[in-house]
C-alpha cells in the first residue's frame, strides 16, 4: 500500500505522542506536498537465524545513557533517576549552565546537583537504555574510532555482521539510488570503522526505550536509516510513530523499516518488557576520518 500524507508542522521535539493510525503490513508513506519518501515498511523479510547474534549485543542495548537529548524527553529529576533507583547518589536539583535553578520539564538537558552537593560537569538528559556499537566519527575531542565496548569485544561484535549484511542487501533491493549515494560515502571510510560488505558504520541499540519526538543527528543525509526489533520478552505497543503524519508502524522481529531519520519520530507507549530496537546507519563524518 502507498499513502501520501499531509504534514502537520506544529509538532515540537522532546514530547511524547501516541500515533493513532498504526500499521503492521507492507506500506510506503510519502509526503503529499514534496512527494519525498518518509518510510517504507517490509513485513517478515529477515529470517529468525539472523537474530542469533551474541548476547553481548543485547547487553549493549541495556547500557544506561544520559546523552540522548530530545529522544529522552524533557528532563526531570525522576527521569534522571530512572533505572538507577538503588544508587547512593541521585540528583536533587536541576541547574542551568550558569548554575541557576531550572524547573523540571523545561528542556531536554540540564546540569544537576546531587544529594552530596556535587554538581554535574555536563548537561544530561533523562536516563535511558541505549548505546551505539561499531564505528564513531570525530566528536567532542575524541578521534574516529570503534566505540569503547566494541573495541574490547571484537569477536562478539562480529556476530552482528550477518544481520547487518542481510539488511544492507534488502535496503539495496528496495532503494538502490539511496543505497548507492550512501555507498559513495561508505566506500571512503577507513575499513576498520565500518561494517564489512554493508553500507553502515554503526548500530544504535535500544532497550525498552520509549523515545520522545526527535530527529536523528550525525547520520548520512541522503541515506535511509534501517530499523528492526529483536524480541527479548513480552510486550505490546511501542510502535515507531511519525507524529507529523500521525502514523505509527508496529515493527516486530523479522520486519524491516527504512525511513528518513530527519523526519520527527518517537514511540507510542510500550507495555511489557524486552523490546530491543536496532538502528543501522552510516555516520556522516566517517568519510573524513584518516
Ligand atoms: Fe531516532
């Protein structure tokens, strides 16, 4: 099925939405005005065996992150503390960069004072289970590299190559033009920082992470992001939602969603546990790595 949908431009980033119209069958969605593709969903195209990668990959999806910005929603004390309930130190007050009191729910990042009086050096977002494996381009004083845990677990990391290669093949078969644009950049990247025989450098893995409205940053602009889910428990909901189009995709293990990550997206409310999402993409500045 093909849908041409009008964009509602009033959707802001950093907020939670539930999209009303959800689909779980093959669908291509385009913007009605520009004709640009927003998403393409393919049901049941990745065989079970591809999800048999090492459990280390699943463990990476449970790493706690306080750097997900808008995707983690507006920052609150409870949001900073979540998943860290048993820790001895915990935030007691949000602060602006200049050290003044900041109200909860105002922005997606804040400094904070903890119960021992210590003030965080960097601005933080709500705590979520999310991390990136594979390559990362130059940022915040760090050189191009394989991410910290990837480098220390190369053999376990390599078990994710078959599903990456399968997804890249599917991406090429559905969107050869986008794939080839992306490949031009991929082929200039240092070999040690990319996933071989694919079109990707990196995989962001999330666990039970209901994202607020956000746009992805740092990925190759002319490409499409490839997305699948591994079932690690019992859950329902959590559909990937495009609030400006009020459409959500109920993606399950075996399914592939290709979408424009620069369109605002989020997740519907998730019930239960064990939804591990995997986002395959190429870091935009990786081709500049020497
Ligand atoms: Fe995203």
